[in-house]
């Protein structure tokens, strides 16, 4: 995984060779580097993370159906990127561990490198299993290097899956480094993951009474002595500051000359096709639409006036990058083309502004054209886009091509999230004082107000996670974990409100891909209801 800004994991290019005839102690680390490369695929796959939640929905008409968002007609797919990407990591980790333990001869002077390589592989494998368990429940706990075709894969129970994840992380953490090479999994990153694993298990029927407390303690160890107030939210997301002390782990990309290193698509999330607007070219600042997701109106309503995260998170104005014309309006680069006010404008002010650019009021951020206002230059019928909303800004990439080939790193774990994990854990452990400390630290950085929360609920934490981590953390998994998924989508997801078919007996687990059932027809089982 190549850094976009600073140091990078050294990746040697080998061709026409096999592991049996070139791997030795001096280059065995390339097997571990391969696992990090596979992690890109996991965090470049956005399926099952955002749609069908309270803060993200689809860009289509309210009455239209989309199974992933409104759960109407949700069936098992033939194959699935979430399943495949995570098992790709697991397969590479299994291979690395097997070769380190059984094939490569490590001399006494290389024993530390051997143990460090195995620890990284085990930690990343545990993370992949955790990603799968959150979505599918119990999964296939295959820990062997794939060396033959099999048709007898069997799922373990969800409880056994979490037991394995915990044991793997606990075994790996002592050997991981506190400050490893940029891009590698650190001891603190592993503690962040283990904290979330314990937190997730704490809600389960098989959870242990100490899980909440363990999660809080581990989260605090992952935070360490870093104070997130040392950087503003804007500084954390500054393009020239991608390697910074708040980032515990990132999927790294960069313009290195290798095509595979410049392939991020994060900048294409949560936007409409802005190059269809006059004055905005295909080579614009924002990029090209890469999916059909958008924030819900509820999401935009969460930002208070003093929340600095809003300006960093979304574009409230779209700016021309080329000369053009609409009606009598001559467009020059730098002109505003579309504006999304935080609060509704008066009719007089709206009419005035529509002579210079389109304006979409806060209640018009869904599919449909607003009522036309006569006599203005920017009539709504002249806009080819039927869904208009403030597009995401915090993932903007200065080195990209359309919806692909981005070079910006993907933040996977940040200390701000670790604080919110700690807050949720201590809330579950009835330690209100510590729960308040951690949520207030995050809110204070955003607003400049000390101790803004006098009390804390799980809904407060979910709001703060939405504001701080939108598009970063797996919103669906968090809502599921906290038992709030159905309640919140039926309140805030407009498509679900209109015609949602969510069934908690079915939809709290994702369907196992049909191809996996075909591969092992006598042993693999499907989740209930699919």
C-alpha cells in the first residue's frame, strides 16, 4: 500500500517467479505487503456500509425501490464484493503465515522479523473476519493456505467467529509496533479494532459482562496521549496532511507510476453528475459520480451553526471551471453555478439569486424539480439533473481521473472514532463520567465549546458519529450493533419511510452469496429469510 504523502511500504515487483523459488528471509516481507495491498479492495468496496441507513439513501424517486436501501426484494446475490474482498485478505494472510512458519528458513537474526510478519498477518486477518461477521454473522473460519479446490466449506457460529477474532488480535498486539513504518498496522490500530470487537460482542446474547469495560479500556489505550484538539477537523482532511497523528490506519494510494497505486474511488462518493451543469467541465474539481447514493435531508440538518465539520464535509456551492453561458448569464471560471443554503431563503432573496445561479433550498435535496419561478435566468427546467444536493467535499482528490484513479489515502481508523467507541463502551458499562468525557472531546474539537454534553445517550453518540465519520465508518454496522437500525431508518431514510420493507428477522444479516452455496452445496448454509 503506497503512501500518497510520506513514507511507503516498500513493494518489490517480481514476475515469472513463484514463492517456492524466490522467497527467503530477506524478502519474505513481500507476502505481508501483499496483504496490505488486498486491504485496498476491502475499503474501496462501499456495499452494505452506507445505503439503507439513517444518513444515506439513493438519488432516485422516493417511490422507486432499491433493495439495498429500502430492503424491498432483498435477495442473495450471485457473488458479493464485501465477501470476496475480505476473503482475499484472509487468503493472503493464511498464505503468509503458512510460508513464514513452514517454508521459509529464518536464521536466528531474523526471528524478530518472522514474528512481526506473522503478527501483522494475524491482525489483518482478524480485521477481515470482523468485517465479515458484522455483515453475515458466523462465517467460514478457514485458517489454512488455499492449495486445492474444496467443496466442503462450513460456517462457524457467530460466537465462535468473535472468539477467534479476539484471540487473533490479542495474540498479535504484543508483537506489533507502536510506531511502525507508515501504512503498517500498529499496536494502537489493533487495539482500536479489538475495542470495537468487544463493544460489538457486548450487545450479543453470548457477550460477557466485562466486554463493555474491556472495550473502553482498549479504546483509551489506542487513544494514548494524543489530543485530537491539536489539529482542527479541516487540518485532518487537508490534502497535504494525509499522514498525520490522528490516523491510526489508512488505505494508502499515491501517484507512484504504478497504475494499481493510483486507483482510489472515494472522491466519487455521494455526488450527482456535476459536469452536466453549464460551466463545469468533465475535468472539474469535484470528479465524476461513482454511485447513486446521497446523504439524507436528516444528515444535513444535524450540523449546528458552530460545527466546523460542515464546511469540511460538504460543498454548499458548486463553482464553474470553464467559460459558458446560460440564457443571458455569461459564465466565467470561478462563478457560482449552484448554491445550497443552510437555511431557506426568502422568496425575494431566492428570486434575486436565481438570476445568477441555481438555488436549492434545504427541503429540495431529493429527486424532483422545485416549482419554477418566472423571469429568472436559472430556471429549474434548464437543469438536466433531477436530484441536486450538497455533494461531499472531505474526500476531494487533487490527483484523480473522473470517478477512478484517485491518489488520496482512505482513512480507515481515526482517533476521533476511538473516542466515540470509548464513549459508547463506557455508556454501556454505566460509567457516565467517562462516556461524557470522550464524546465531549470530539464535540469540543468541532465547535470550540467545552463540555457541550451534560448527559449522553446512545442517540447522542450516533449523531456525533454521523457528523464526525460520515462516509468513513460502516454506518449500517454501527446502527445494527446499537439496536437502532430499524428505528432510525423508519424515521430518517425517505425511501424507507415511503415504502420500506425492513424485517429484523431477516435483514440484520446479509445474504450469503449464492455462488458460495453452489461451491459447497452440502455444507454451506444461507442466513434465514433469503
